[in-house]
């Protein structure tokens, strides 16, 4: 009754709530000393969404750890893990470039000056927990889960969409939330910065106690990112720009927030630039998009502070000397609620707006908003700090050059739920706004815009009034100019945030989970599934164990089901199923017999809330079991959700009906574990009664046909239906080759048996087993298998004159048993003589014809028989011998002489032919053909005989004798004389290799050896028919020469030889070389070939005469010849002439007066040089003559005589790089 009432209460609770609480697996991650990063962050796929009631989503890969060691997680999601689903951005704003920017009204903001806020917050900040029902690796994949909404889906809808022209981007993220049993902080915990998709959140659950140990949990400056704009020329102050493209030089970048992500951002570590504007109408301008701060406008106005629990502060005005169009500082980021903060929404602090910069190359950054901290713990001990502060805006200065400063980031949100804090613990919580940036380099009268302060954050906490909690949610201070002077130049502080103490009942049901309310409650039942009544020894019995986890509690992790059964039960199998979506694999089990009981522990399992684990345990009752009642008990143990590091695998079970050694209280508080187990000593649902087993009877087998030939393919052996025993029967068929020794047939365990084919005799019987000691053996059936005889006989060759025909019997049988015979000679006219039972049959035939002779052979043991039938011919008595010469025109002795069989018979066949190919000289030598071609086949056999060769005389005569038979006594003879011709005997010796340039020659290596008259004929590449070989015609390579000798009697012989033709080396020499007297030149011929040697002549004037490249230095013109010889002895010759140029002899005076003496200026030897260029100048440097010297100069310029005097010459010989210069005098 207690169990029923408890289950009914849980069902009522589940129905009465609009949404059930969602619990994970309390303490799943065990007791831990937390590391610096505890969560794993999965971004959804692009444009992914989860509708309300949704149960799956596709996830991308977890981002890699960045260069600053910010880790996005290393623990993948596994089935049973708790995950946080949270919508980060979904708000909509008015994006007109007017005072209505943001909220769509002209008086928004703490100062009523408009330009900030949002129109619709939509699902921004909505969050809930879900339980994964499958694994998702760090590389991403599809996540299935159950949540607290309708049909176990989500309570809210979530969307991930890029921004467009009408609204900014919308994002949600999936975070794996660790579920500790107890937690000791040994280092500070932080979160990676929000990267536009994931990060910025610290979330964990502790079922038992959390010891802060003086550490801190820090999400400061990890929220929405600060804005900025790159350096740009800055004009006069302008106040009316609320939203403009990032290409504008009149404004700076807005901060990130719930309404979208602008183009330029600062995450506290990196400058981030997106390819798109990110916000409708533009990412720059003083308008504040929801809780993101606005950017400062020209000239050097400050950025507005981000908002969250409190408003951000407006940014300071621009430079006072650049006009008075004020206010132009970035507008303040708005609060993230309208009147009262919503417990169902968790929102990060908005990023501060960037200051307007015309000096800083990378702009002036707004501060980063604070992130989110979600802590759900049973109790807190020790002292610690929780931080979600906004970051400070950057100062407006680059060296001594001033710029507008950045707005501060807003404080983030802390959501803390503690069931039972230690009264001695002290907890400090901060969600302060960041300060606006200062402008420290300002000069008097030339102030720049300082940054607005960030708004304070939000702190939601559920803790008793006695808890020692210090909360700081102050807004950030506006920057000052100069630093710390108190002058803010129009900038405002951020307003304070809010802290809200709540009761768990204030939360919607789906967020109330945590602590003891999520501890699983297990109820275990056990019953026997065996038929009612008695059970025999050896029978099969089955138990069902069910473990039910109550509704609206956490999963039970590491469940081990323990059962105590009779030691006389042998476990055959254990199978597990579970309701709901959890997958169960075949469980592992531990078996132990102690104190007369069989203890079976099976698991581990994970049992979600409201689901039931069912175990089916099948046993065989041991034959040694005593008669009487068998009892069984069961309990379910699971991981203690409050276990500590001192006992990390601590298992607990419900106190009710627990086994004596089980732990039945929580480690953290020693309170009893609720639920219930099953005690079989006090109940009867599982009782089994063992009774005595009667003997088995009615066991017989039958088979209609039992004798087979060659292969025994018996039909199904039918077995009778047994009686007696325990009514459950096992069958085992056995076989025996000798009928005495029987062996089990593998797999033959059915009531009937179909034996396989067999080549030998086999005996069969059936054994029936029921219960333990009750067995019965059936009668034996022998399947007899005998071999079939192999029938065969030989037919004789006879003719009609022969006395009788005897048929030789060759029949056999494999087992050697006796055979019987029956002959049918195919001659019914002979009456009873047509049959015989002798082994070899003999019959006298009276007519030449073909008969069908049949022999039946039968086994005397099995009666297996075989019949063979053959055609048998009684040939006629008149054979006729005849043959012809096939190659009568070519009876050369070295060729085979061919004889064609033309013999015939009046009926039947020629049975044998004897050949005597030289009957006169060798009458005792014959060749016999015992199987001539059939006469009616149309094919005449040709016999070839090779006679001994002879070379003289020119011919010989021989007699050929043919004897043919149609039976043993029927024969005929034919004789013919033939003339054989002598064959030539030739030889063809090898031919030496030649060079391709060798002259044609007569091949002398071929000859006829015996002087037989005839003619030699040659053929092949490069050879004439009369044997003249031309290497040049044949070409390089190996060539085949055919030699055939035809004797005068027409007989021929042929042989082949090869000849190799080698290529001659190739030479390419210049025809002529020139040198100066006393000079030298290297002779460089181009040669090809292998294994080359060289010889130059004459040798005079050469450096060497046996190398390829000698140096020639003759004293006079000389022609040198080169002989190149390859490794085969083939050589080639070429030559080159070396001309020796003498030094020119240049006269320095000549007399061109026409007296025929020395009238021309002749330069001896110059004409032998190649293309000498002669140029003559007068004393003024004018050219009087220029040209190639071929003959002496006559002292004229054109046709005019030149006057007496000195002239200057230059002689250039380019080919020899020679130059001569000097003067020559004309005397007339």
C-alpha cells in the first residue's frame, strides 16, 4: 500500500504542473576539484532553430582553445548529461536615424532624450535545462534531448538566424552543464569570452555541498562585446547621427547587445571585424541598440555605456572647439526589462560604445559587458566571490593626442540557487558596470568626450535570510577629463543594477529543479513469470525485476540491480529493456554464491525520471535442487548524488527492504534514501515450488525405406511424441557406423530427423531427455547403403568366317562383393542362345551386321544393378587392300613419305592394317594400326614414314606392302614399288660481323657437302640471290640470311645464319680553324659511338695524337686528319685545316705620286685576316677612309688626293678581338 500511494502521488504531481521540473542525473560527474573551465559550449548549425516543444537540434563543432588559453570545453555531451539552452539575442529595435532609434519613442533613456532601448525583447534571455538522450562528439552532430515542455520538448522556442536589413542577428547556444555530487574549488573558474555564438557563461549543478575555498567564479568582461571604429578624419561636432554605415567618418561603432552584433567589436582580447554591418541601417552612430552602448559622433565624442540591470551612462560631448552641435556622445544602453527583472530571462551585460577616434589607428574600444553565472547547489561552505562585472571603456588618448573615450560595459547576470548554505560561509557577488574611459590628455578649453559608465548588472539569488551575502551592482562611473578631475564633459554614470532575492516557488516549475528535489527515487519489484503450479528439476524458470524511477526527479545513474536467488538456479540469460528513449545494451553481470544464495549484480544502467527498467532473468533449475519452495529478493543501488571524493563510487539504495550490507542514507546529510526494494522472504509473488519428475516413455522412431544404392538419401525419420518427464523434452539424435557405438549428431535436437546423404551404412536412434535424470533411448534403425556396380566389357574384332565372338567382362564393384551377370547378345534369332549368365559371354553369329550387345551387372548384397549396352559389328569376309602416295611428286628421302589408306570391306570395318615400308630389304619390320579409321566416316587416314637418309646414288627403289584385316581370319594384301630421291647435305657456318661502311662481299660460309649437283639461292636483308651481301643496304643491326640448296633431282635443303652490321663512328669537324702565328687552337670534333679510340696525323704541332681534343699550334697552314675507331673495329675519317695568320706588317710612309713606286699603302698579311676593318683619320679627327681591307690604300678620299701629312689609322679585327693603331705619312 505504501508503494502504490507513493507512485500515485508522483503521478498527481506530474499532471498538476503546467510544466514539470527537469532534473539531470544528480551527481553524474561525481565529486570534483573544479578546473578553471567547467563547461563545454556548442554552437547550433547556421539557421538552426528549436520550435516550442522541440526535441532535437544540429550542433557544430566546439570551438578550439584560443591563443589566450580560453577553453570552450573538452568534455563532450553524453546521454544523461544536463545541457543549458539559452537564447542570447532576439530583441528588435526601431532603426530610424532619429531620436526614436531603439525603443521607437522620442523620450527613451534615463534622461528622456531618446535614441536607446528596444521595441520587442521577444525570447531574449529565455533559458531552460534539457537532458541529452544521445552522445554528441566535440566535432558536433545531432543532439536529441528531453526537456520540461509539452511532450518532453522545450518550453520555449529558440532561433539562430543571421541579421538582415530589418533586424540584427539572433543566437542561442547549447552548454553542457556538469552535475557534481560535491565540489571543492581548487582554482578560480572562468568562462571563455562570448564570440558571437557561444561562451560568456559559467553554469554548474552540485547535488551536495560546494566549498568555495576562498576562490572566485569570474565571468567579468566575458559578455556582449564593446564597439569601436577605426581611425577616421573627424569633422565638426554632429548630434543627429543615430545610425549610419561603418564606412562613415562622422561616428564610431556601437556596442553589442541583445538586438544584434555590429561590424567592429572588442572582446577584451581581440579586435573582431565582421563582413557585414550587423545592425539595420548601420553599425555606427550614437543610437544605442537595446542594451548595447551607442558610439560617439564627431568630433571625438565619447561612447555610451552598456546596459542590463541598470541603464548605461551617456557618452561625453565632442571637442568644444569644433562647434556646439550637442549632445553627440553615444546614447546609453538600456535596461533589459521594462519594469521588473524577469526571473525567466538571463542576459549578459551590453557592450560599451566606442569613442570617436581620429588619432588611434585601431579606434577607441568600449568595455565588454559582464557574462552569466548560473549556480545551483545544495549547500555552500567556505568563502568565495562570484563576479560578472562589466569591463572599463578605453581611455581617449594615443600618447599625447586625445580622442573620444569608450563607454563602460554593463554588469552581467548572476543566478544563484542555494538550498542550505553554511551559516559560517561568506559569499561576495559583484555585477558592477564598467567605468567609462577618461580623456587624460585634454587641455583646458579643449575637452574631449569621456566614456559613459556601464549600467549595473542583475543578481537573482535564492538563499535563506541567514546567509552571509554581499552584493555589489553599482553602475560604472563616467570618465573624467583630465583624468580624475571630476569633469565629465557631458558624460553620465551608469545607473545601479538590481538584486532580487527569490523563493524557489517564484520560479516556473521547469526552473525549480535542483538539490534534494532532483534526487532519484527507485522502487524495485520482483515476480516469477513461470506457469502457476509445480516446477520440475531441470525446468526453465523466469523472473522479472522492475525498477521504477519516480516522476519529476533526476535520473538515477550507475544503477546496479542486485538479486538474491536460490543457489540451485543456473542463470541462462539476462536481458534488459527500459521505457522511454534511453538505449540499453546487454548488461554486464557478476555472479556469486554465498550463504546458500546466488547473488547476481547487473548493470550499470541510467534510469530517467518516470521510466522503468525491466530485467528478464532466465534460469534452469539445477538437478541437485531440493524439493520445496524457492524464494528470491531484489534491490536497486545507484550512485549517491551527494557522494564525496572519499568514496567516489558510493552506491546507495532505498532503506525499505534493503539487503543487510547496503548503504541506505545520503553521504552528505545521512538522511534515509526513499523508495523501496523487494523482500522475497515476506511475499509470494516470486515463489517457485520444485516437485519430483516422472520417467520418460513412448520413445520410438520409424523409417519406410532403409536400403539404398551408392548414396543413402533417406527420408525424414519420424519420432513419436514422448510422454512422462516434466513435459518439456530435449531431443538428441545419435548415429553409429557399426550399430554398437553411438555418437551425438551436432544440431540434431528436434523431434524428427532428416539424415544427410551417406555413402555407407549408418544406424540411428533418438535419445529423449526430460528434467534431470529422466532419459529414454529409442529403437535403432539401420540405413543400408551399398555401391552400384560399374559395368563394362570389351568387344572383339571378328569377321563372318571367324568361329565365335567372346566378350571380355571388365565389371567391378567398390566393396568387392559378389556380382551376377546377364548377357543379351542382340541376336534374338538365335533363341535361348542369345542370353548367357557367364562372366565372359561367347556367341556365334551367322550374319555380317551390327548388333546391340547388353550386359546387366547386379550386386548380390543389395540388388543394386547397372546396365551397359554397346554396338558390336560382325564384319564381312572380303576386305580389299589399297593405298596411294600423297606426295608422289616429291619423294625426297629427307621428307616423310605419305601413304593414304584406301582399303575397303564388303560389310563392317577394317579391323587392322599392317605396313611393310621396305618389304624386299626388311620383310620382318612392320607397323600395325589396330584401330584404323571407320570406313563410313568419310575420312581416310594418311600414314607418314621416314626412310633413312642417303646422299648417293641419286635414287633408290623400295617395295611397300599393305595387309588389311576385317577379322581374325579375313585379310587382303596390296604391294607397290616407289623410287626415293637422294637428299642434299648442306652446311652454313657463322658469318663474322662487319661495319656498315664495308664494301659488299660474297658469302662464302654456305656450301653443299657431297658434291650433289644443284643451285644455291640466298635471301634476306642486304643480300642478293647469288650471295653478295651489302652492309650499307642491310643497315645497322642483326640480319637473318637464308640459304637454300636445290639439287638437280628437285630435293631441297635450307639453313639460316645471322650477320651483325655495326655502325661506323660519326665525326663532325669544322672545315677550318685560324690562329695567329705562335698561337694555338683546341680541336673539338663532335663524335658519337661507343668504345672509341682516336688517331690524328700528321702529329707535328699537336699536343697529343691519340686523344679526342688535342691542341694544335702549327707554325704554318696545316691540314690534320682524324681517324675514329669504335670497339668493333669500325672507323671513320675527317679532317680540319688550321690556317696560321702572320702578324701584319704596317708601313708608316708611302708616296702616292703616280711614279709606280710605293704608290699604295699595302699592309702585308692583313688580307689573310677575316674581315679587317680599316679606318683613317686626318689630324682634325675626320674620317677620310673606312672599309674592309682587301687591297692597299691609294691615299685618296673618294677621287680626291689627300694632301701630304700624317694620318691616323685604326684596324679592328672583331673575330680575333685584335686592334692595331698608329700613323702613316703621305709624301708626294
